[in-house]
C-alpha cells in the first residue's frame, strides 16, 4: 500500500488546512453551531496567511527557529543564467529551465574560530530551489552530496548546487546542504585548529545537517506554497547514499522514500581500506605499479570471468564467482620471473612480476592487519561477512584500480585517494599523514602515509572505529530499521559491481546485517530492496576495464541505468504500492540489454539466444 500522505494536521475537518489559530477559531465556531447556542455567531476566521515572496522580504518573513537565517532569496526567470554576484563568467553557468526561486539559509550554531580556518563555520548551509506554485508537483526531492561534501550553500554570492535547479525545473522542490562547512572535497574541517577532533562539525557532517535539511525544506515549502508537500524523497549516491541511510536510521519520518546509491556507510572502515592499495604497493614493491600494468591484469581477469553461453560478454556479470589469480597466469607474468621477482617491480610494461601479481591479489582481497591474502581459489573475498584476518573488502576483479592504486608519470609516482589520507590523518589526529591539500594550524599534510606499515594502517582502522562517538557516528551502520519499516518508508539502494571507490561488498554486508536483525531477507524486502549493477562504476558510468578478449567495455556495450529509472521505481513503490522487481537496463546505443534483479536474485542466461538480449535472461 502507498504510504499515507503527510499533513501537519488531520484532514478530517475542512478547517484543518488553516493556520493553527484560525483552525482553533473555526473549530469553536463549528462546536457552537452544533450546540444550538443563541449567542451570535463569532466572526469568520481570517484567511490563511499570505505565502512568502521570493525577495529580500523573506529574510524577515521566514524564521522557523532562532538558529535559522535566510541569507538570500532570488527569483530566476526561464532562460536566466543560474548565477549570483560571485559566479565566474567561465565556464558559462547553466540556465534556468523554468521560472523558480532560490532560497539560501544558514542554520547555526556552527563552530566559531579564526576567520578562514577550515574548522570555523557559521553553521549548516542549506539551499532550496522552488518551482513556481503553478509548476510545483507537490513533492520534495532533496539531493545528497559527495565525498566530504562542503560547498557554497551558505554563500550569498555563489550558487551551491546549480544542478539541483534542473531537478526543480521538473516540478520538485529541491534542497541540498553543505553539511556544515564550505570547503569542498577536503576533510580539514573535521580537525580543530589545535589538531584535536572537531566533534561539532563531525556531528553536523554526519547527521545534524541532513535532518535540518529535511525540516527546513518542509517548513519553507509550506510557507512558500501555503500547504505542505504530499510526498518527500531523498536521492543521493556515495556520501549521498550514506546520508540517506543515516536519515533512514535516525529520522525515518523525514522522507517517504529514499534512493541510496553506492552508500558510503561503514565510513571509517572502507575509507581507511581505500589507502590499503597504496600502502601494500609501497611496502611490498617500494612504489606503485604502473597504471598500464594494472589495467592489463584487470583485463585478463575480465576475460577469464566474463564468459556467458560460451561467449565473452565484455564485463563480469557476477564478480563473486571470479577466482582469477595472476600468479598462475603465464600470459600475465613476465617471462622468466615466475621463480624470482619476489621483491620490486618489473620494467616491462606488457607484464607483471610475481611480486606485483601477489600485491594485486592483496588489493583485490582487501585490508588485513599484516598484509596477508589467501589463495584466491580458496577465498576470493566474496563473502558477506569478513574473514578472520580481513578488515575490509577490496575492489572486485575487473574493476579499474586507478582510483585507489593510482599513479602518474614514468617512473610512476603514487597518487593516493585523498579522502583516504585525510581520514587516516583524522583517525590518528595528526595532519602530517594526509597529502598537502589537508591544512591545519598545527601543520599541513606531509604525505607521512608513505611511511605506514600494514600494522600502522590497521591501527588507524581501529582508531576510526573507536572514535565513532566523537566522529558523529559517521559509520552509519545501525542495522535496526524498525522505525522506517513501521512508518511505511521505502528504500531502494543500488551499487555498481565495478565500483572503483566503494566496494559493493559493503552494501551486501549491511543488508545481510539488516536481515539478521529484522527477520530475514524476505521481511527486509518489504521496505528495502538492493540492486547490483554489473560493469557499472561509482554511481554512474562504466567501472570495469575492457577485457583482453571480447567486446570493449564502453557505454555502448555495458547496460547501465537510465536517468530516473531507479527514482521512478521508488515513486511507484511509495505512491502506488508497486513493488519494484527486475529492471531492464540498456547500453547507450540499446545494442545490449540485461535485467538487474532484486538481490539476492541474479540475472541468469536461459540459453538459446543472444547473450546481449535481456529477454534471454531470468532472475533466479
């Protein structure tokens, strides 16, 4: 059944849509009429208060609480450049697809400190795009952030999320937040000027900003349109997926439906693990493996595991069944190195040394405290629970490893994923472990991560788990979704099986834990359904490399979700009670199609037809 529409008062009385005072006066009048009193009828209730205007008057008119201040209200006409006073002329800003109103506000108290210091914040920036009353579809569709979030939502001179305006042009009221800090893509905000933990901004980043976004968007919508929304939705991927699950866990009534892609829950665990490929290469080999060599080995893994019906599909449909091991592949190993090359890298770009092959197996397996990895034939890291020595899972075989094991130049120079180095610096409360982009009054990042042993990185991992209370419980790993279920909320989550940054094993592990907590997978699917997308990368696009045989992996050969395909399924579930089932995906040129199934079912080739035709697969 569809979830009941949300209204601030019961809709059993025709006066209930009035403001509280008018509603009370009208109710007294109605009671008096029913009682047959001879007293003269009281005066008619006043009309509803006027809605807000999209101009400077909103700064005084919209005051939902003492902590909230509107910093800008600006109207845009269709075709106007989505620009404010500080917007650069190049690149040219996007243009408004419809008439709309931009409202920007700050919700305090933030974190006081030295001006321009990363840890100083006036509060949570919130930016809301409002269609005209005639164009509003009576729905809220708030959007999540990415990475460390941050942005210009609190700025009166810069647009924080111009992309949200495109969604508003479809009829939705759309909000986003900077999560409490303005610095985009950097974790420096989470450390105080004295190098200690900035728990206030951790709390804003992890949870408070998300709930405030929901509350303030709803209040603004009701004040602007004179009535509340009928439905409210959350949509986000990566950090935005984690944000959606945090709200679903802690404030499940904030939204009717949640679309959570590649969720970054288990935050400190998987992000510390994201530095493991660089540490493993440095400890075992003295430096990174060249990018071309990583791609060659990943390509060999694809071609070893992408066969369907005796043909190469071009991407791995089920990485959990892939046990490819480059230490056993003579075509991948440099000639004459099988018994040597235990230390160091090879200089031959066309092959890897045995030592390099072993390190790649470690990267695929994921972080361990001592740098060990089992034989892939016995354990290919496909379990939904961690093995005895495993701290977290690695990326799936065939995935492009350049995001986490990246390098550049000749000889290659390591290019670590900076969110991971930031996280290690925050766990150890020492900025020097980060890259130089991390700034603090006690000292900036100095790439000290390069000196870390396997045990050092494992210690950072343990510290991250131990510091959850100070970090605002950023891991977002509570499996108890009872209040979400009981309130009628719905979640669709999805994850690319070739995600280059967040291993899909985290999504599988979380859903398994929810099932253990809440009565089994069938019970969970009544309110939370997961889709796994073969070949898809982080949140969108192709994440797999092309195999050494078979078709190249491109948008024209890998079926990917269409725009709004997941969101439309969520809306149908929330508003019509249509339970989401298999979704047919198509490649960009529609030459390849394949269904994706609700986990734990998988698309299985039935035989007798083209492996590129989704009609020849069923969910089993």
